[in-house]
C-alpha cells in the first residue's frame, strides 16, 4: 500500500493519538539447531508477517496485533548450512484516540509501517541473546528501515 494514497494530516492525527500499552513476547520456537557449524559469524534471513493476526476494538480505541517473525541463521562460511531457525510472535497493544474515526487504509498503513519499527529493538535483543545462549556468536540484526 502506497503512502501517497493516504492523507498525511489524517495519518499524523492517528500517530499523535496513540499510545503503546503493552509489548510482550507471545511465542518463541527454536528449531534446527546445528551445533556442527563452525565459524565466528552468522548471516541471517528475516521475514515479518503482519497481515492476518489482528484485533481491532474500535469502540474502546484498542488495536491489538500479533506480529510474526521468522528468522533463519546461516553459516557465513557455507550459506547453505542453516545454524538455527527462530519463529517469534509478539503481542502489541495500542490505545488509539478516536480509533473509530479512521478508515481501514490508515490502520493498515500504521500496522505495516509502525509495528515492525516498534517491535524491532525487542526482536534484535532476543535474537542476539538467544544466539549466544545456544552457543553461537551474537547475531546482530541491522536497524529497521522502511523500504520506499
């Protein structure tokens, strides 16, 4: 969805009227840990899914989203060797002033652009910490950027 199809003033009003109430780790699954991989660094492939799991309570001004992230870490020495997979689901709850006044396009734009940005620091910390706890070098994830 293109940001040119929305009114920037209306979208700004949505952003100005929101507050993050909670961010929780909802589910985490670690699979395919390959302890045979040697080396001092890993590469990563990360996928984010935001499109299906959401709960909007317009009357109460509540937006709840359960973003899913799939992470696959590879050996830097052999990118065909998977070091481990992580599937993570977060729970994030927003209170949005006058939520019922905003059309679906504004909520969808917010979900697709802002939720990854809000979750990213938590995701980076979990991935880095978990990779060291299972015996691999700290896996450092680049800062989040929005593709334009």
